[in-house]
C-alpha cells in the first residue's frame, strides 16, 4: 500500500475575546440546534455524511456501544446546522478535565459547502465551547478552545479557523497509508 505525508495543524483560542464571529448566512433558513439526546445513529450519520469525501475513517469501525459511551460523557455536545430543516453540518465539542474544550469534529455535508454556513456554524460552536460550563454542573470554566485540521480536510478549513480567531500553535507532518475517501455510502459523489 502506498503512503502520503499528512500535515496536521493545531489551533487554539485562549480567551472568548479571540472569537471573531462570522455573519449568519443571508435569509432565515439556517438554524443551529444542540442535539441534546445522545444518539449513536444520528452522530454516525453526521460523521459519515460530512467526512465521507475527506477521509474521515477513524470512527467508522466504532460499535454502537462505543458511540453511546462517547456521546454520554458529561459535557460532550453536538450542535447541528439545519438548512430549511435538513442537516447541513455539525460541530462536536469534547471537554477536557483541565478546562480545555476540543472541537473534535466540525464540517458540512458536501451539498451545503460554499453557502456561508461553515463560518456561522464554527462561530456558534466556538461560542458554545466558551460557555459550556454554564450548561454542565461540575465542569470547570473553559480556559482554552482548540482544534486540529489536516491536509486531508476541506480546502477552506484552515482559513475558516483562522478567520474565526484561532491561532496556530503546533504543526506535525506524518506519513500515513494512502486510502481513498470512503464516501457516506458506496458510489456517493461519483459521476453518473
């Protein structure tokens, strides 16, 4: 099997004042709602639909029980962007014991990219990371919000993070096996 070099960039905000919000998309069609009931089926749907064409594969083998256990961790939140009632993308927040909150996953379903939804969703998600302790008893106040993106992610991911006020703090390059993007299902995103 061939391999490729994947560059991973780590970015952070260290204060709520670092957040530079994007404007909401024009019109009144996009809503961002927290998925308050842990649902492995829904979370796996979002993960596969958003990451299928950009090589998100690490969670594809997770069992139902593993999804459930992950989603039920106190403070873990999934915020979903809906465009006219259809799930357009999501952002997943994973708090850490030291007051940091990781944006563990963020992205849009391919059909919704390029519509100014991503910047708005990232802005809302980062704001919810900063006020996460207000929704969860016993969580420490957020001291830092961080995220990583890599050269396999969408071409505009890094620029979106930086426009929202995230600052680069580390970069790593590693050789990984080359694998085709799995797609959300066999044959998706192919020409007919």
